[in-house]
């Protein structure tokens, strides 16, 4: 079958791409590995799973009626509510008939003579399309440590991103949880409420800020919706694509009292969450300012966690800048450790050695348990793209091209891979931004490019190598102005053994990024060859 466009992935990105391509009169099909739509929100069903961006922002902005009719129930939506929303969008816009589920793409090869992408699924199905859009997500390939002895473990084990559909009841069980990123931090209070014993194995203490999640009342939701256009407009002009009321002053421009008041306000009064990241204009670039905020956050942990041993383990170390690893946004995480049956273990100093039939063994101790939960994250940003055998011109493989880290032009196109586009992937604001906003920006931009191509009867759209080199250089330069590269984070590929250490996102914000891609479009798609 030959189509105008094939889209890989039916999460937020693939769904919007389908909507826009169909609107433009293209024949299009979405291939999705899961048995349902939703991408990351289909898979991540672990207890307590929620988005760390507020529901009113983490939603499509392309349709005012959709915004009006959908009723979010809480400031931060749960996984199941987001999944219901995505399914609603799919049905409302009659998109389901072009989404093929249970189809994992194995390979995509570019046929140069015919300027067509030839795509095969793992089941051997073959499809061809003029354009291939990779909407494969940033966090879709889970990583689980290769733990010796796990096959002999007599209990059950789970990964946060492959949670059983029917859920898990930990009532009365002894549980060992490995990992303290967002997933582990969100799960901890919920599992603690069921388990007889919860032991959290932590390799790196990360910063976590209170979500102050609240349910919407009919009045508060109505009031928020009345201001929706304004909210979206302010979000578009904010660095992460979400309005967080950024302080425009640096820490040095304020007095000590003003600084503390600002931090307290963001921690509590202003609503918590990622607002902390906008406490000072130089928070992510000035080590002194960052240290001030880190120390403030550490003091908050010490104030909540009564046992000084636990508090010390939970407090991030001085070499981790605040916010340089993705900030966790929690509900009662630290307070959970005040319960006697919940403990935290530093496996950086006492490393995990193996699983045994009865639990987990570290160098010095053994933790008997009935269940092991891995909240150990993902092969982020590049994992999904590299899991497919993608070959461009002259058979060049994306895996080879990206062996030292991902490269792209504008985070949208890859030199040597014509007519292939990546949505919200490496080299764009991606996971550093409100990703739904970034998705809409990318899809709209790609559709404009395709309209231009159609008018000019262009068959081949290819990023030039020198344009890609320039963009990669720019991304590195922007990242090096900040403290982000100082952390061992999944933004840097540091969570995967052997993965190249490269900062993978465009760090300087959504408004600048939009201006740059806009400039390329208005300069006759400078950096692209339209043949
Ligand atoms: P993250 O943020 O990558 O967190 C994974 C956690 O698992 C992190 O604490 C890791 O420690 C830990 N980890 C990973 N491998 C191991 C091993 N081998 N031993 C011990 N601990 C390990 O993934 P999440 O799923 O929590 O969140 C991903 C994103 O989803 C999040 O940022 C939000 O955007 C939503 P480390 O810090 O690497 O030392």
C-alpha cells in the first residue's frame, strides 16, 4: 500500500499529526505498537502516575471547543484521565480508522529512485509512503538493570513503564522499589499505603518539589477556562511553553529577605511544581544562585523528614545542580519516609549486587521482599528511534549516524534521511518543554513545509549536512551556557551504560526555538534542499 504519509506512534504527537495530515487531504496511516492509543500514557500505568505539567497546559490547544468541553478534574491529571482525554480526542475527530494498533515498526528504508519510504512491521507487513513522521516519543523504551539472579526471584517484579493492565495490589507485601526519578517518587506514597514494608533503593537523590495538587471545583475550572486564550498565549511566550510566572531578576538583584520570600512563595503560595525553576532569572546558569535554591530545597527535606539518617540520604548532594536532572513534582514523597515501615537505602555507597530467590542483595545487606519494582527509567530521546532499523540515502543507518549522539537540523530533520521528520525529538525543546506545545509547533511547521513542497512539486525534502552541523553546534553552545550538562541525567544519556554523553535537547526555550524555525521557513527553508 502506498500512502502520502506514515506516522509511527499514536501518542499526543502521532494523533495531532494524523489530524493535520488528513485535514490537508493526505492519505495517512499511524502505526502504533501498543494495543491502545496514548503512547507514554498508555504504558505508564504505575500507581500514582501523573503528569508533572498542569492539565490545563498539558493538552491540545488547536481546538477551542475541545478546550471548552473537556473537564479536567485536578490541577495535575492522572495517567488514566490523560488517557481518557486522548481517547476522547481520537473519537471526537474520527481518527481511529487511520490508526493501526499492535503494529511495531521494525524497519524503514528510503528508496532513493522512487523517493518513497518503505516500512516493515515486525509481523512482516509492508507499507510505502512519501513522508515518514517519527512520533515515537522521548520516554518510550524502558530500561531495566540487567540484574543477575532475577529469573530465580520467587516473588513478582514490575517495571513502572510496563505495568500490568489490571493493576497490582501490594497489600501486606514487602516491596523493594529501585529508582527515585519521577516514577519512583510518585509511586512511593501509594505503595507505602499498601505495603507492610517498603524499601526504596536510591542511587542518586534528586530534587523534588511539592505539587500542591488540588481538585478543580466547577467554579475554579470555569474561571480557568474563561482565561484559556490568555493562558495559552502566556505559555507560548514562556521558556518551557508553560506560564510559570518567571522572576526576571537574578538572585544578586534581590536582598536576602526578598530571595527567601520568593522561594517560599514558589514552594507554597504560588502553587509549587515547576514554578521553583523560575525563581531567579539566573537559576540555571549561575552556580551561586543555583546553590542557594538547592540549599533551600535541602532544608525543606530536613524539615519534613524527622529521622536525620533518612533526611541525609534523601538530600541531593552538592554536585547536582537544582533542576539539572528533571525536577520531580510530588505529593507527600518526603513525608512518607516518616512512616516506620518505609526506608531509604543509598545504593551509591552500598551497590546492588544481585537478585536472590528471596529478594535483593547489596554489597553489605540483603532485603527480603515479595515484590521488586523497577522505576529505573528509559533509554530517553533516542531509544525508540534507534530501536528501528532506519536507513536513508545510500543505505546509511541512523544507528550508525547517531553512534556518538543524536544529530539533526532543527530537531526536525536528519541529513541523509530525506522526507523523514521527527516530532519533539533530540535537538528541539522536547522534554524540556511542555511537550504538547512543542508537538503542535512541530506538526504545524512540518505541514507548512509540506504545503510549500506540494505547490512547488517537490518530491524530496532533505536537510543539508552543513545546516545540521551548524544546528548541532548551536545546541551544544546553548547547553554549555547552562548548568544542565553538569548533571548525570537522562537529558545527557548518562542513565544508560555506554550511551554517548551529549546534551540532547535545545535548552534555550520555546520562544527562541520558534523564532529560529520560523526564520528558516521564511528564508525559503534555508538549510533544506527541496528537489
Ligand atoms: P528517571 O528519571 O530516569 O529515574 C530513574 C531512576 O532509576 C533514577 O533514580 C536512577 O538513578 C535509577 N536507576 C536507574 N538504573 C539504576 C540501577 N541500575 N540501580 C539503581 N538505580 C537505578 O525515570 P522515571 O521513570 O522516574 O522518569 C522519567 C521521566 O518520566 C521523568 O523525568 C518525567 O519526565 C516523566 P540515577 O539517577 O540514574 O542514579
